[in-house]
C-alpha cells in the first residue's frame, strides 16, 4: 500500500507541475508582460513554489486519500499551510517586482 501511495504522490506532483506550466504558458501568451516579469524573477522564488508550495498542495490532497493513518484534518492542515505559504511567497514576489521596477 505504501508503494502505491508513493506512486500516486509522485504522479500527482508531476501532474500539478504540468498543470502549473500549462497555466503559466496560457497566462503568459495572453499577457506577455507577465512572462517577462516571471523570467526576471530569481530562481529561489520559483524553487520555493516548485519544491515547497506545490508538494504541500499535493500532500494535502493525496495524503488523506491514499496514506494510512492520515486523517482529513492532517490534509486540511497541509492545505492551509500551502495556502499561507503561497500567500507569503506571492507577497515576496510582488515586493521583489516593485523593488526592481517591474511593477
């Protein structure tokens, strides 16, 4: 069962990354200015999103569904942590954009 849960988690993480990439591409084609801003964003902000925020969102969904002894409350706590982390990261990105004249 643990191997199955791990496989589902990796697949869900990959799907989430693909979803974010597709949505970014769509948004950047509609608003090229946003794409230029995103390209200038330092790698540390992007890595925080890819390696911290997205895995928390995935864990909040996959954990309660496929992991033994993982309650819905743990999933909710992980989801709230992901939302708070996303809001803080978004705020840090906007601050960086303003400091560097992109907004």
